[in-house]
């Protein structure tokens, strides 16, 4: 649930932002893309530490009292996967033949219509980017442990449960949960693929 | 045809924007308190891993929740991290076990008072074969032997927890600087994990480790480790509860923190703590000691 919300939020931010970056020329575009791509591999615990310090009561956003709640886990995951989705969307858009955009403009399309057309052309790759982002949010454990605190019945996710149960030596339960986790991932991917083929 | 497709995409974008908006709204709601259910007050307690890994907190949690009609959030962490959560005001109350650190915490004004509520003993456990031949020695001599022979592994918590602090105390009682021990060689392993995982690791590596009685008994079946050294008053392990000081952090739920102190030291709960695990393991895991410092 948490990773579904964070993935939707991240995609909703990344799709317009990615188009914005792709369709505009500005100084520092290449460095910006390099930074985004570097952030693909930012360790979850680094984001976790950052979010922890921001939202701890002694931190700048401590007044919100969000630490150790599902909300802060969503915020952390959004921060974690935006670079991934954004970067992949930018490269998805770059993969579309420039002629498409030029033709659309010459046929009298407005700029907005042109952007929409390119997005539509690139929809498979955009969807793939979203699936990647979901996968990262769904599978990560470091961030969830650090800012969620693994509170039973509140901020405990499948991955943090596996971590806890393994550390308690209950390997059977962990394996079962791992299988469930894979099944859910499979179901979501099949659904998204169906959507893709339509 | 094209137009419809474009329309479709526009709608999709609008929907996704709505998702953002509702997502933000949802986070906004959560900021004010809780999940969709009728909002209940939440109380946060940070506990040392040993009280969690033994299952004691899982057993007491519903009772506290019922008595005071709150949601209790239990964060398990080593005493070092638990104290840090407390200093930052992220939790309302602590249950920890490292006297010197606790006294300092209270002296800094972060905690109201250190109230002991249970105790047991630390012990050094290891493989049955006892490769270092330290069985039955005093804790100090046992560590000296481990250091000198440098052959059998010793798995340290290495996480700044109460048990880790006790281990450092033992090394210094044995006459070693802790840094010296850390650099002594591959036999000294710093796990950096909770008590349960450290015991499992010691079991896998056939090494020795320092553990509290409660966690050891709970994990005994999975590790095949046996008690090696369990004599000596230095091994006393006292658990105490400390309510956060609202003067240091206005966000601390002082009322519930004080309720927790009262709850843990109440006669009923003290009896339940004393009986916890006795039937299952045939051993006393925790000795109740409401409010008084036990004298080994």
C-alpha cells in the first residue's frame, strides 16, 4: 500500500517534470541529467538517514510529528524513486524520433499537443519506468526500518517483517513472506502489462 | 481517432494529478494524528532489543493499550539508539538497561527519573565443546583467556547497546582498553545487531558472546549454545523505565509516559513480568524489582 502510494505520487511528479526537462533547452541540462542518473543508485539508508534527521522532533520538520508513521515512509520512498522514474522518463522521451515532434508542429499542433503525442509514443517506456520505480519502493527495506521503526500493525511492511523474522531465526516465516512479496510483485506487473498492451 | 487518444492522455494526466492531490491530502491527515480509524492517541516507547526479542513487550502491549485506551508504538533498538531517540524527543518513554548511560541521560534533563522494574543476569555463552576452555571461570579471567589465546571467536554486539556497554565494562575489569580488544584480530567480531541476531551469529560461527539471560533462554533452541560463565556480581543486568521530560521536548506525551512507569511497576504487571516465560522455558527470565535497585 505504502509503495503504491509513493509510486503514484512519484510518477505524477516525474511525468510532467520529465517532459519539462526533455522539451526545454536550458543551461546545465546535461549536468542535471547526470545528477539524476547518479541518484539512481543512492543507497536507501542514506535517504533514510536524511529523512530521519529532517523529521525527527529535533529536526527542521519535527513539528509535523511524522517520524515513525506511514506518511514519512511514503515521503522517503517518493524521494528515493523520483530520480529513477524521472531519469528513465527523460531517456524514454529522448528515444522518440525527433521527426514526430517536427511533423506534429508542422501539422499545426500546439506545443502541449505535441508533448502529449510524444508521451503517448513513449508510453511503453514510461510505463516501464514506473514499474522500475515501484519495484524499488516495494523491495527496499533500509529506509522503511529507519524512518518507519517497524512498529507492529502500523509501519511494518513485508520487507521489514522478513528482516525482523530472519533476525529472530524464524526462517520459515521469512521464506513464506518472501514468496508472498514476489507474488504481489508478479500480480502488479501482469496488471501493468495488460494495461500496456491495450 | 488521434483526438480521442490525446483526450485519453489528457484525462490520464489529470487523474494522476488528482492522485497527487489526494496523496498530499492523505499525508496531511496523517500529520494530525492517525490512520482512517477513529483517531487514538499514540504513545511511543523505545525499548532495548532484549525486552522485544524475548517477546515480553508483545505480551504487555495489548494490556497497556487496553488499560489506557491508546495505541502503543514499540520501537526496538539498542539502548544507545533508544537514548538517542529520547534525546531527540522522538519517543515518550524508554525501557533500557545501561545504568551509567541512563543516569547521564537523567542528569542531562532528558529523563524524569530512572525507575528500575526488572533484573536478570548477563552470561557468557558459547559452544558446548568450549574450545577456549573457559568454563566456570570468573568473567574477567574468561575474557583474559579469550584475548590471550586469540583463537576462539567472540561475537560482540558492537552497537552501543546496554549489553555492549556491559561488555566494555567487563573488558576494562579484565584489564584491557576496549580499543586494544577491537584491534586484537579476526577472533573479535562486531556484529552491530540486536541480541537475538547476535546469538544466532555466535551459534553459526561457534563463537562466544555476552548475552542477557532472557534473550539467551528464548533463543536457546536455535543456537545450541550453552552457558559458559555465569558467576559474578558484575553480571547483574537491571532494566529500567524512564519517562521523557516534557520540559526538554514539548512534544512528549508526559501523561502517558508517566502511566507507563506506573504500569510497569504496578503489582499486577510486576507479577506477570516475573512469571513471563517460566512455564515455557522452566526458568525465570525477568525478576521483578519495582522501583528498587536490586543488590546482586
